[in-house]
């Protein structure tokens, strides 16, 4: 019956969460000494505004962060074929994200109390709203047809590149560019 299937899924989910976190420490990087974690990031822009006064850009959007935590994998057959589950972000280790080229009036703001999605493969997806300003490389020589290069330099203050390697990832459903309907009314072009 539907009720027994729900009960089985609920019991399986609870059992899985108990098994995953019985010896898990969210304060400890999940790989051993000298083992690197590839951290893939993607920013889905909802709004941006270039500020000519200080050469910075204000970004508002969704930041997707994806990595593999080998301690958070499981065999779906052991848990009623569950292949992914949502859990509170505070229960797991997450990379400490910093914007190296942030403008001083606004830092990267991510909610560290949200939800992450765990996949049975050990992949973790953390998606959160961001609101930040970053400095750009500006060239006003061809004003009003000037070009500005605004890169988002993400990294970690705690771990070096041998422990965490930040990479861009692209998902066909999540684009760094706005849709055409937004582009028509924009003063700047996003590429």
C-alpha cells in the first residue's frame, strides 16, 4: 500500500541519516592529509549592477557549490533505493568560501543554515542565494563603449590549492548569462 511504502521510505531515510552521521565530524575536512577536494562552483545571476564610481559590480544570484565527500556515500539498495537526501547544511563539512576580490562594503553572504543535497555517490550540492560586490578591471578609453572585466575570484582562506581546488562548472540548465528577454533592456552585456 501507499502508506507502507511511505513508512518504508521514512524508516530508510532515518536509518540512512543515523548511519551517515554516527561518526561524522562536520569540523573535519572529509579527505585525508594531502588529498585534494575539487570544489565546483557556478553562479546563476539574477541581478547585477556595475558601479562606475568605484569600478565594482554588485551580483545577486544563486551560487551552486558541488564537491564529493567520501564519508557521505551509501549503497541505495541498503536504504529502500534512496539515491539522494536533503540534510541541514550545519550537519556536514562545507568549504569555507571567500571572495578574494570583494569590494569592502559587501562581503559574500551565504546562509550557513540552509539545506544541502547528498547523493549516494558522495556528491554534495549546496545552493544558496548570494549578494556581493566585486572589483572589476575597468577600461574607460572607449567610453561609452567601454569594456569591464569582472571576475569572481572564489577560494578558501583555510585551505590551500593542494587541499581544495576551486573550479567552474557549467550546467546546461544553469547559465552564467541572462535570458534574451533580460538582455534587451540591459546597459551591459554579460558574457
